[in-house]
């Protein structure tokens, strides 16, 4: 697989109301065709901002997004349409992302008509039938309304809606975390099957390391708007290098432990509005020194294959 994406954000800061609440800085990621790149981190680390920026829902103040070698972050009008079709997003909350007063038929028809105005009613019907079947929703239920379906079924329909326009690249922002635990694995498996059968590429946003281990080809670990480690999934779980990654992995609850499977660290997370100088992790890091408090560490390739942004790793003292 060739290179599908180059995502570079430099000093991207996003405003909601009067307050800059989300910031990502120096995030530089490539997504390879056919892979699932998982972006993992605690809430507020900027992973959803990365997802929304890639999809063009937010504009970075600096940096660029390339798709198949073409810069797409400043496209307008007709030029953006091919990418609107090729790149689809699946959101966390299927209750918010599906209109409960539209039938499933209408929900699925809308994007197909938009992207294929020349299609016949029969082509549209066949496509709707195909995607409903492939997400495990009975195609005979097309005249039912969104509100008649459970959360898991609604997320299947949201996935069908994304698949209906034959995308290449799917950005999924916590697509299973709002669902009942009992159906999370089913929906995750559905996404994996779709990847296999349709040759999809995923940028998969999650806070859940069990999902990453199951689903990810590679993992980018984010903390306070920066990527601190980028590695193959197996490498990351076998030999985590960044102190933050190590803390995340050590916080995974054991099977016999019935705490919820969420990431938790001791200490206070600074706000993205008032970032610490140097390494953003220095206030919580046992290996921090003066250099860490002053100089921002770059993502640097290590012997093990991971790329790690940490002075201690670079200096060989970790
Ligand atoms: Fe810790 Fe310094 Fe590495 Fe940051 S750069 S993770 S503060 S050792
Ligand atoms: Mg989020």
C-alpha cells in the first residue's frame, strides 16, 4: 500500500465560543493504505480534534493535510466533492448522528443521491440493499424510522450510511464507546470485516487500549495535543518506550478487576489552553530534567522501530 495521507498540524488551535479549548501542535502522521491507525489518549488530548481536522470539520491555523499526494485542506466547492465521498466519518453517538424522524431508506439514500446524481432508482435500491445486508440490518426494514432502532442498530445504520458511497478512508471517532459493552465487539468486528472486504483504511480514535490491541495496525499515542509515541501495535504493547505510554499500559485493568476499562493517571492534566513549556508531560514524568522543562522533544525513530518524542529515550537514559 502506498501513502494515503500526510497529516501535519503545526500550532493548530481551535476556538469554541471565546475560549481556545482544543489545541494540537506538531502532529505529523501518515496513514498507509489498508491499515487501521489508532489514535489513543485520555479525553482532552486532542485526538477528536485530529479526526475533525482530517475531515475538514475544523481548520488548522497552520499545517496541511494531503490525500494521495494532493493537498486537501484548502479545497472549496466542487474540488472538495471527491474527497467528501472517499473520506467518511463515523461518530461516537449514533443517537446524535442519525435523524430519528427519517426512514432508514431516506437516511441511506441521501448521500448516494448527493454523490451519484446520475444513478437510477434501481442502482440506488441495490446499493441500499447491499450495505444494509453487510452491516447486519434486514434490508426489508428500510421503511422503519431511526427512532425504532437500538443504539447498536443505529450505529450499524450509521456505518451503512458511510459505506453507501464506497469510501476508501474512514475516520471513526470512538465508534463503539457509547454502545452497550455486550455489543461493542460485534460492531468492532463489523468494522474489521468491512475493512477486509472493501479494502478500507481507518483512522480510529479511541481511549480504549483493548480496542487498539484488537484493531490497530499502528498506534499513535497522544498527550496534550502532541503525539508522544508512534509504533506498530505489537511493538507498542510489547515494548512501550515513552513514559506516558508506559503509564497508560500499566493502567490497563486486569480481567479479574471490575473497574471500568478507562485510562487513568495520577496527577493533574494541564489545560490545552495553558500548555507547559518543553515536554508537555514533564509535570507528571518521573524522568523529567531541566532539558525536558525547556525543550520540546521531537518524534525520533528508535532501534525498536517505534518513533518516540522523549529526551530520556533519545539520551539513552530510559
Ligand atoms: Fe519525561 Fe522528559 Fe521524556 Fe518528557 S521528554 S517524557 S519529561 S523524560
Ligand atoms: Mg473525543
